[in-house]
């Protein structure tokens, strides 16, 4: 386990990160060692980057990438999560908080903390894995923390208390469940794309895998939930799809200095405000057939609860046809609850109907986020800011 963890973190430290350069240059940190710069966009590529007139920020792809910190300690000196004693912190005058007693609880607490700081660990499952490690590394970079075992002494993880909470299924929740066909021809006949079950509703509500929810509720049949049932869930800020309005998001001039960086190989999206890294989310970035187009693009529209034009020719070959189905809006729409269109026709940053596949499955050239991350992202960006895909 420890050797696997080190492999994950070392891989994370070896990211070809333009993002690290920007943040670390701003902090003025001097680093030792060396790392190769990201490969430049091929001049022979059929994909053309946006013109300078549409991207007010210069492309960082041409900038030199600085050295990264040295690898973390050896496996013998490294643990994948903080110990209970390192987390114990009781403010004066307050009763002691109950501390985690096993590994899954410690990892769950870390995942919830990172999620609420806008450094998404992916789906919450109580397991140390690739995207929890990446989220922690990106959080460390944003807050100028050393990416080694000492970081656990710096994180205010006891702010996540309690780790779990109880949730009562309501009638409004049950109304979000209904028919969920898989064929586009059948989906087009629906009024909205809702959840197939209350368990899948809870998965997205609390950013948690169904298997993890079943473990937290041993002895309960989560496949047969009904109104009034009480379920134990991670104590994360819930994703409330019922509060999302169908609309075109207005421009936010205060976000004009923000920029988005999409690392296709590492399957991570970073958001900067000037030179400060402010958010990082796991993504699914295109496929071998239709890869996410490398280049510097610009956001031209941001819409929540969009419809989706399902066109097989467009999805498989990138060309529109006269044969298509209009899929209604809803959390199980193929693009989820968000469409953030780029000035590359047919390409955008969007949500998903299957959050458990983020980072682990292919998409049709677009950048796919879990709906709960897409909801956050939609409130942090505006049109005309650059999106660098590399």
C-alpha cells in the first residue's frame, strides 16, 4: 500500500504543469532539480488555436516550466493519511471532538475537506487513490505547502466534523426519480432527464459512490429507498440540483483575469485568478477517436440545465448531420447540468450523467466534470476568458 501511494504521489509531482509555474513564480519560491517543459502544440495539427484577438491572455504553453520539488520521503517514512493524534485539535473551552478511528474515516475526512475547498478528489469513497492524491497536491501548490507527510500537520481537517451525517429522504427527492431510458430516441420523448433511483440521487447529492453509501448503511436496502427513510451520508456540502435554474449565466467582469488550464494527460482542470490557483477538478478529456483539441480557446457561452442535441455523426466524427434527437434537460442529460461552450465548434466544458466515470472513461472531445464540480465551476468563470488545453 505504501509503495503504491508513493508511486501515485511521485506521478503527481511529475505533472507537466503550466499551472505550477504560474503559482510558484508568483510566490517567488526557489526550487531545485529539473523538469521538461510541456510538449508544444504541433504546427501540423489540423486543430487551430484561437487568434490572439480572442484570447487576451498570452498562452503559457511557450513559457519555460520551472523545477518541481523533490520526491516525497521513502515508503518507510510515509503514510497515506494523517494519524488521529496529528488531527487532534481542541480549541480552548470546547469539548473534545470525536476523532477518526480507522483509515477509511481519515481518508473520507480528507476527501470532504478537499471537495469543500474546490480541489475535487473525485467521487467520495473513503479510499486513497489517484484523484485524492492529485487534489491534495494541487491544494498544496495553491497554498504553498510542502507536498510531503508534513502537509497533514498544516491541513485544518478537524473542520470536517462530524464526518458523517443522517439524511432523510423527502417527497421532493422522490420527485427527482423517474423513467431513465438509455436510448436517445426514448430519452427525447421525456420532459426531463431525472435519476433512475433514489440511490443514484444520493450518489450525486453527496458526491459519494453507491458502494460507499451501502457500506455506511450496512443492513439497509438502498435499492428500495422511500420517502421518510434515513440514510447515513458523508457530511459534504450537498449538490442541490433543484436549486439550479435553467438559464444563460450572465457575464462577471470581476472574473476577467481568470484562466482555465486543462491537462489532458493528467485529466485535471485548473482554474486560476491571475497567478493564483483557486480550484482544481478531475475531468474526462475527450478520447483517442475525438481528443480534446489542443490549443488556447475562449469561453463563449455558459448555460445551466441545457438540452443536448444527440447526433451520432457529430459524436463519432465531429460533423453535424440532419439526423439527431433533442434530449431534454436534467441531471441525467448527457452533458449534465452545465454547458460551457468554447469558440471551437461543438467543444465545451460540461457536466455528466455518470459521475463515477470521471477520469476513467472517454468523452467525445469535450471536457467532462462531475455535476457537483460543474455547478461550482459555473459560478467561478465568465465568457471571454482563455481555456488552454494541452
